[in-house]
C-alpha cells in the first residue's frame, strides 16, 4: 500500500506543509514497534534528506483498532495544552488507504533517552539526577493540564472498576501465591480509601519508557507513541513504569537476575540511586497532592497492571504461534515453549519480588 500512501500524501501536501514545495517523491523506512502494538510504523523522507518529515502508522491488527485510534484522539487533546503541545506529534492526516487505516503525524527530532549504568549495574547518578529533573518538569505540566478528581463520580467509578478488573485478571491469569494475593487485597483496599478521599487522576502515557522520550542534547524534544494512553489513570503510573523499565534500555547483558536486582536496588534497598528515586517520587506526590505513604500501593498497582498486560500480549502471540522479541525474552530458549515464557514474565517476577518484600519498600 506504500505507493498508494505516497500518492495520498503528495496529493494533500499543501494542507500539511506550506513551507516547502511539493516534492517529486517520498521514501519510507520501516522501524520496529512495540510488542503490544497493532500497527506498523514508517518514517517518511524526501529523497536526499537525512531527517524524516513525517511518521506514518498503519493498522495491521484489526483487533487493536480501538488502541490505534486512541493515539490521534489523545494527540488532538494534548495539542490544546500549553507546555505539552510543543512536545507531542501533530496529527496531520487520518483515513483509509488501500483498505488499511493510517495516521500521519509530524516527526519529532531527537535521540531516545539514554540509560547508562555504572560498574555495579546501577543507573549513573549524575545522569539520573539530570533525567529526573526533566521528567519531574514534564509530569508537573501534564498533571496540571489533565487532572481529573475521583470526586467526579464518573472517574471515581472508572478507577475503582479498573482496579477491580486488574485484580480479577491477575488472579485468573497469573495464579498469585499467598504473598501476591495478600498484596493485591491490601492494595485494593487502599485504593478504595484513596478514591473515596478524592484521589487525583491524570492522563497517563501508558508506555512511558526511554524509547518514547526524545532528547536533543540535554533538553527534552518530545514524547511519542501515545496509543496506550488513558485519560484518567492512577497517580505516578508513568513514573513507576519509567523507573522499572530503565534496565531494558541500559545495554546490559540480559538475564533474569538482572531485572530483580535492579528492581530491589531501586525500590527495596538504601543506596545513593534509591535516594534520588525517593526524592523524585516524593516531589511528584507533592505535585499531585498524594501522600507519599500511598506511594508503595501505587507502585504495586502499576507493576501488577503491567504484569497482566504483559501476559495478554504473550498469550495473543502464542495463539499466532510465535514468541515476540522483547527485552525480557531475547535470551529465552525458543525450544522451551510458551509455558516457560509465561512463567518467566518480567513484570510477574517483579510483582512477586515486591509482594515478598513489601515491608521493605521505602518511598
């Protein structure tokens, strides 16, 4: 369908870019997407230019249509918020071409956020401090622009239902041990109280990891890939998934123990890096008006939610007969089969680690 898409873009060129003459041709470069994604992504170039002009996303899995159309709807909302609009892609065109739905967005230049580690395998402190300052500012603006209070019955009921559904799915899909079951129950009870007290919710990115955070030099240039975004999500959801995902982008050799160790040293142990993490979390709790005593339960919700989401992705892949590549599966023995993959789910292992050591959490 790319020839048809090329013609579609060129035919509508003047409505998208009045700063330059309509080019004679366009070129497409496919890029790897998330294992959760139901689309393929292409960067769109003018011949002879190194920097792309647009990002083209095409729906490839019709079961993911709701997720696919969520991104342009989210971007259109965010385009109206000062301090956010300049850091998210602009939706230039949506429609159907050659029988496939597509979204054409402006391209945001930048390098993905780095994740350097020291000789001990921990994030480099100076880099973390600088990154956290940028992230804190981003969340401050996003929280302020999109906050929704659970005293609004619609959002309160929605959040309560989301927690209830997630716990039920965890119990059905992942069969929690006694420590996990206890933490799920206590977390659910804590959320009931937080919601009744008017917990402040906000729009979450949904996949806020370093791959989707772009920098030019030391400055944030953009946040991309909003298809998993939700309009009213638990406080600090993006913050916790960002912190947990650090090791997936560190360039370290993969291995099961690395994930648990990084998680322990981030949330369960006292060290110089965990001190920076604690300051970041407490400052964001203050921004949102959430007691830092609630932070461990917000962490538990985020990790358990990602464990369920990860299981759904892997189960869908198993039905199609393949094991998807991801940071946590790249060294899995393919001959081991899907059951082994399910047993070694990264987020499930981390929730198990958290539930077994919940009394050690100090945020």
